[in-house]
C-alpha cells in the first residue's frame, strides 16, 4: 500500500505553484529524514539476525550491509514509513487560524 503525504497538499492549489513546490520539497525532506532515522535501526537489526558468519569478515561487507540498510530505509520511507514523515510535515505546516471577528 502506497501511503501519500498529500494531506499537506490539500490547501495548496494549482494557482500557487511556488507554494506547491515548497510542499513537495518539504515532503521529500520529511521522507529523507525518516529514512535517515530508520537506517541505524535496520542496520542494528541486520547485525543482530545475521549472526557471526564468514561473509561478515570479508573486506567491505559492512559497507554493503550499510548500503542495503539505507536502500531499505529509503524504500520504507517512500511508501509511508512508520509515520515520522507525517509528524515532521504536520509541524512544518503553518498553524490554522480561525477567521473569527
């Protein structure tokens, strides 16, 4: 299931392309931030479940494991992640002010 971050786009119309561009930039930044936070978690999980194999002792194995963890974290964040991106976007939105007199 592909969860979109389009909730922040609801108030932005096609009449304001600068605001739409800013929203897209914020969404990308939020997804990248979520992936950045997920990478060490996934890397630790991989280390835990991989055990102590001969492959882990090969030169460069940790680099490949790290790259795999980063790719997985980016894929998870791009598809909705665990909700960190939505929380970041919620805080980036301007506060809603009621139009009272």
